[in-house]
C-alpha cells in the first residue's frame, strides 16, 4: 500500500530515491509510465502493472480512444529495478513529459505512486482542495 506525500530531489545522474516505506512493495520491479490524463508519471509495482496491462490490452483494438490510450500508456512504459539504495533512473523522456527537473513530489495513491513536479502538484492537486472543489456534494456523488 502506498500512502503519503514526500518531496525528494533527483541526484546528479537523474536518479530518484524511492521513499523507504515504499521500497519493499517495489522490490520485485517497477514500471514507470506517463499518465495520459495528466502531466505526471505513474509508478506501478510489477504485479499491479501486470493486472492493469491485462485490462488495457483487452480494450477493443478497433476503438480509436482505446487505441490512443494503449499507445500513450504502453509506449512510454519503462521496466526498472531499484538499485541497492532504493533509487531508480527516470529517463529524460519521462522527466520532460512530467516537467521534472530537480524536485519531485512522490505521492502514494494506494496501489501505485504518482511523480509530480512540485508546481504542477500545487496547481492540480493542492489548489483545488483550497478552492472548495472538494465539498460535501462531491463526496456524496462518490457515495463516501
């Protein structure tokens, strides 16, 4: 389970240190890909990736939106192994997509992790909470 929000820095070789509390769940491998719906990266433990990949692969081949999603999701995916210090090398291509240069917000999303540049995390996640977008009506529509 991935819970919490952490700010880490990329080192001089563009490696990201995974928060210590997440490392055991990622020991069997990681897949990092872009989030086609947002300007962040998604980090999946290998087992969770395999479950999701099966669902995405089952989408109709003839549906244009399914094809577009499949291309964006799989073509950017990178299979990674953390080093002995819990670091992963985030490729330049993925860093550019997510506008990540140095600081990275590592946000646990229960079954996966999101990687954000701090300014976009502020704009797309924190600011809407401050603006009242998450009021009681919102939670009622989710039945929670």
